[in-house]
C-alpha cells in the first residue's frame, strides 16, 4: 500500500500486514507502530489526535507521546 513518507514526503510502502513502512527515496525503514508515533509527534495536524488515545482530555491540551507509554 502506498502512503506518504513522514521524512521526505515522497511515496513510501506500507506492508499489507501493517508490520513495516519503507521509503526507497530516503531509506526510511520502521515498524508501523513507530511510524504512527513519528507522524503523530512531528505533524501538528495529527498531534491533537493523541489526546483521544491518552484518556480524558476535558480541560486539558492535546496529549503527547509520553502519555502513550
């Protein structure tokens, strides 16, 4: 499956079983879980979503990757 590389913004390949992401252009090679954390941490559009997975955010700002551990 083709997805956008979070490092170089070119086309990367997501394995059919969602086990890894690879980009031939910049040599990115990481697990899908690492990819999700990388994107959520580095792209402000997605960083607000972290709060949805970190528990209740009532009265709080968006979550951070630290809250995922």
